[in-house]
C-alpha cells in the first residue's frame, strides 16, 4: 500500500533534482556522479563519502539540517554504503566489526524542540537497513546543550564546547558493553564531536567505536 501511495504521489507531484532542477530523484544520477571525494581524515576510525567544501555537498548538507527529507537522507546514506563497499580504506575501518550497533549522534533538547528531528537519525536508519544492523537512538544522550559547532572559531573552542556533553545512561550501559559501535553523523570537520562521542561510548565499555559521516 505504501509503495502504491508513493508511486501515485510521484505521478501527481513529480520530484526534481535539488541541484540541477531536472525532473527525477531529489539528487539525480548525473549530479551524484560529480561529487568530490572527501579530504583524508586525521582519524583512522572515521570514514566519509563526500568533500564538505564541494558546493553541491554543502547545499545537500544544509537541506538535511533544515528539512526532514527522508528521500535525500536515504540517497546520501546509500551513497555512503556503496562507497564503503568499494573503498579499501573504508573496508579497513569496518573490518573486524562483529554485528555492530549503529548509534546516531544525538542533538540536545533545545535543538530538538526547534527542529523537531535529528538529521543523524535520518541518515543512520538507511545505513542500518543496508547492512542489516540494529540502530539504537537512546543509548547516547546529549546531556548538555552546546553552541552549534559551526559557530566556533577554532579546534580548541570546538573541543571545549562539546566536552562532557554526551552521556550513556547507567541503565543502558549493558546494551553496549563489549559491543562494536558505528557512530553516524552528517558532517565531520575537526572530528571533535565524534571524538567526544567515541570517548563516552568507550568509557561505557563499548569494545570498538568507528564513525561514518556523509561529508568531511
């Protein structure tokens, strides 16, 4: 029934590429073929699919942050999955993981009230479905509201801003004890948010923690 409804809506209200305006998927195949690869991460446990400084990537990331577009999120997640499958560096990062849990980077209560959704969760669920992994969104909590990382001026300020802002509730630590974890986020720049999340999960006895993001 959902597929029939979706097909009917596509006929009545056809979508168009948000980058070139041609009728078709929200991001057409031609535009997808021209995204730039990411810069090399300073952390061997982080892997990304696209270069954030590419204008097309920047536009898509803004859209994901500002609108809960599940179709665009799925396209981005599918690209990340395909990149992981084809990329030796990515294969090295994910190798050795044993039935990992996928955990999206959480947002604070104030931002949730303003936005009404978490873009990292939109991205995490299609990735989990592709790999047949479980997603747990209530394990890692944003326990302290912080400034937007994009408004900070230096790596030091980013680290200070995000420090001690994540928590794993004591009654949920057993769910990740000795388990492998994949953190999912939309963007990484200095890696400070992912570093803090990883530190919190390892302190809660996770076995191994890696991170996947759409852009770097």
